[in-house]
RNA sequence: GCCCCCGUAGCUCAGCUGGAUAGAGCAGCGGAUUUCUAAUCCGCCGGUCGCAGGUUCGAAUCCUGCCGGGGGUACCA
C-alpha cells in the first residue's frame, strides 16, 4: 500500500486535460506536516495557475472538483494560496488495515521492476583487526542488502576484501622473525593476530610518514613485493594465512549478523589485471605517461594510474577488473559501493572510466558516508591514539547495554517479570540492545554526514534510538501476552478495526505508510528513511497507548480492534528493525 | 592552486527533487500519572537555518560570491 503513490495517481487523473505536462504537477503531492491540513496535500495549483495565467485558488478548486474521491477520500479542501488538502476516509483505512494484517509483508508489494544489485560493502583488510573504520560500510551495506532483498530485488552482497596488500608483508616478516611456533600450532588465528600487532608496534610512528627509515617496515615492504612477484615461499605462506585471516573476521560478522554472498578480495582479481591494462590501452582509454599507464579525465584533472612505473597495479586497476567480473558474472542493473565519502573522487573517476570502457547499461553508485568521530569531534581514536578495534567496541556495547538493562529491570517494579530474568536472558537482551544501539545510531544518521560516537546518546531510552524501538516492541508483546488472544487468528481472520479516536486513526495511517517509507528509503539508499518512519510510528503509538486503553477498552470489540493495532505496530517495528539488521526481544 | 562535503536551538542531529507558524532528543524549567512495562507522557524555554546578494507567488531547501570547518587531489588502498 503505497499511499502517496495512490494519491498522486488520483491527482494525475484529475490534472489530465488541464495541462499537457501533467507529471511534474502530479509529483507535487506530499504528506502534510500538520494533521489539520489533512493527510496529504497537492500543491500543483499554485505553479499550474502561474503557467496558465489563472487564479491559483480557482485552479485548485477545479482540480479538487475533478478528483475521483472513490470510497477512500473525503471531500478535499482548498486552503491558503491554493493548497488542496486531502484526507483519507476512516472506514477505508480500517479496511486496508485488515488486509495488511493478513499479509506477511504487511502490505508492501514486491518491486515492479526487480533488478539485480551487486552491493560492495565492508571490505576490511584481512590479517589485521577490524576497526571502527569498517563499521559504517558494514552496517549500511548490510541494511541496504536487506532492504533491496525485501523489496524483491536480487541482491549479491560482496565483501571486497583487502587480501593482497602491504599488511601481508608485515605478517610475512613477522612469521619469519618473531613467530611463536607453539602458539601458532595451537591457535594460528590468535598467533597471527599477535604477530601483526607486534610488527605494527615495532614500526609504529614510521607507518604514516617516514617509512623509509625503518628497517622492519622496509623489510616488510620487500616481503610484499616478493609476494606480488610470485615468490613461491611467500605465496605458499599467503595461502596458509588466508583461511586463518578469514576466520578471524567471523566473530565480528556473526555478532553483527552480517552475511555475504561472496568474499572476492583483491587477490581474486590479481590474475586479471595485466589483461585489463592491455585492453584499456588497446581501446585508447589509457595511455603511457611518465613511465606509468594512466587514464586521463580532462585538461587539469589528475589522471588515475592503472599501472605504476615499477609495473605494479593499483586499486583502480583492481576495481576495473572487479567491474568487468561482476558484469560478466551477474549482469547487474546496479553496482553499489558502500564506501567512505573520502573516496568520492576515486569512484567518480572509476565510473567515468568504466563507462568509457563500455559499461553504460548499469547504474554505478557510490553510496558514500561520513566519518565516525570521537567526543572531541575529531576522528575517533583510542586513548593512545590507535584505531578503535571493532571487537572491543562491540564488547563495550554489550557491557554498556547490560548496565542499562539491569538498572531498568531493577527499578521497574511492574516490568512483565512474572518469570524472573535469568542471567543468560539478560545477557541476550544486552547483546541485542547493545549491538542494536550501535547499528541504530549509525543508520538513523543521515549517511553523508559525520557523527559523534556516544554511548549515552546511543543507549538512551528516550528519543530515536534502537533501545527505544526494541522497548516499544517488547511492551507490545507484553500487552498481547496479557490479552491472551490468538495472534494466529489476528493474522488470518483479523477483527474489525474501529478508528474513532484521532489517536487510533493516526496510528492506522502511520502503519499504512510503511511502504511509502521504504520506497523513500530505497530511492536514495538511505536507511535513515526507515528510522525516521519508525520514530514517527513510535511517537504515534505512544499517543495511542497513552490515550486509548487496550486491555480495559470500553467494549470487547474495541479491545479486539486495539489489540490488532498493537499487533500491527509490533510487526511493523520488528520488520523495520529487521531491515536494519537489528534483533528484537520479546521482553526487556 | 583546483575539486568535493559541511555550517540549522546551549549540545547532538532531522528537514534540503522549494510550499502553509523551521522539527526532534538531550540539557534547563514546570506538570501528569501508584502504569496495559515510569526504560512513560504533556507543557514551557530556546533558532537573523554561517554572511551577503539573486531566482520565485513562495527559499533552510535552487543559483552566485564571501567567511569558517573538514576532506581529496599521478605511482598507498
């Protein structure tokens, strides 16, 4: 039930015959900001009147009169300079809601034109611990995959691992020089992680600026070069390390509940790079310059190198090979890259090059996002200036959430705790709330802006937070449990809905806006569209809950009706959180 | 130098394909309510939407310039 589209269609029909160029005017329909202006407003009259040289209120009146109200619209009102205020009929809303209740998908239709989306996200460098830098890509990418999939598209989630980079040089040097063989035999993953951290520590400070001076950094670089040159020993070790490196990532992905369809890293494309360069040169897209091979974009724009003077390839080469492979393999309609905004120039160039290479029939999108900042507003760091590891961040999320959960349970005498919370249940709740808080805080942010990472904000029980939504869900579950009704019956033979109070009506409308919200979210690849909707739903529900007694409703019919509203609200919340990759708990 | 992004309430952020008095949470102040989970709700306070022009019936939203902050910019990825 895409309400907005429904209203737009009606307005479009009414406009037909009034102008030749209906579409832009039909698009001027939007949800009202204030309920006193109805549910939707059509704003076409003002600009149309201008174009026709007529009085805007007259034009508005004319559109209003031509509207086919059917059984679902109240008589429209013309207001102000020429706004047309539209209000949906209560009986119709009630009817739609019963249909929604019977639907697994809660009224959301499958995409009319299903596409194939390859989503490139997460992309950590293996052989070193994941850190906050990977958080946003992982969370946002996962959510977009879930959303696209739910809307009926084919989704290929691909983790483009950094598995061929300089970190392996450090690991190789470490393996050869400081490995604890017993520890490696016992727990290879752990020992390799230790070795990496140790080598990194030894070269610390020389990492960014003055690498050349450090002997270990230099030795590591040579190990990398040998690996890339095909040195049998290093290639053998690389192959031995890789499974351990992948295994090391798993606990994080498991906790985040993130899965990939493929994990084709840089190494996978390595054998294809020479051919890519040859082809681009042959087609005149790339040419030799200053000893390297480069693709140029314009007079004063810097080029991107696809082969360095020393013969090595760059990430542009790999990315081009990746595009080719993805196009050949999955024939996608869109390639989405969920990557930090700072790579905007790279992607803009990459897409330009890909199009010239012949990949025109695919949407190439850089789904960019801002940085995670510390409380000081600067890039987030640990106390000693290092990168915050994702593992410890998630541990902290659990610990912080557990404090909040325990405090809440203890101070809330009426918590639905006829059965006491066991320690393990509290752990489970804390994990769901903690991880959910991190995800929700991230996803509720406008993707493109930076945000400041704060536990107090993320775990707040008021406001637009994951915990609040999870709580709203749990509260609903509690009511339905107490009511002792059959949820099954609600979903197969739902009771009649009564929308007598404005709070009930508002809630009904908000539930039916679900599809509209998802459409808006997917249109610009913004998961925050879902959280904004959720937050509105939660506020509307809160108004309902405050003013309409459910269990003690005035009549059995009203009780049933309100219980169904509760069940629907809970289902929408659960589904939305699910699309964000956030778990719900039955009670908390 | 050139390019990109950002600048909205004390703080953190929405809103940005132009629309009716600019919204939320936190903080501050004041209330409700012995609750269907108070992990609640309501009200008040608080903004020249960085500045200056322009386009428009209408601009936080579009355009230009300036100021301030961040990022990127041929051999890392």
